[in-house]
C-alpha cells in the first residue's frame, strides 16, 4: 500500500469513490505544478464532477484504466479525506474521537494545576474520571 492519496478521474458508479477535492477544503497539493499540469493534460478543472480524491487505502478501488495521480497530503489533510469518505456512523464516531482528543490536550497540565491550587487528588479524580494513581502521578 502506498502512503500517497490519489486524484482520479472517475465515471459511472466509480464516481462514488473518494470525495471531490473541494469537499476537503484547501489542499496544498492542488496548487503544485505537477497537479496543475496533470489537470491541464486531462482537460479538467478542480471543479470537475469526475475528479475524486481517494485516501491511500482506497487506491485499489480505482478502476483499471482510470487516469490517476498520486498526491502527498499532510496528516491533517489525509485525516479530513478519510473523514469525508467514511460512512455517516463512522464519521460521527470520528468526530467524537477528535473532540475527545481536543479535550484531553493539556490533560497533565490541568491535573498539575488543579493539584497546585489545592484541589485534593481524590476530588480531581472524582471530577475528571481519571484514576487516582494517575492524578497523584501528575503532581510529581
């Protein structure tokens, strides 16, 4: 499996694969000379309904003979592509996981701050749902 996502020109039922690049937002690869030359050679623009962006794990689903171009994406861009190509159920869970990640950023700093301001460790554990030993470890 490659680490590159793919731009592909798809017709018919294959057009349901991936996502239109515009659905992901601004992608750094779309302004590169390689992508612009490929689009020009295909006679399409980034707004073409045939143009789809597929994550690396879906590259095998691109039909034989379909025009394709590997494109590097940043981790954030690839995450957005994967999110947009997932089912509604998976997308909802992924949103929950992203929200969880943003809530847990700075976890250790928050625990340390709470303990430093005098909130007892057992109360921090109770309020956060963290294990008491983890809370106590944050104070070290």
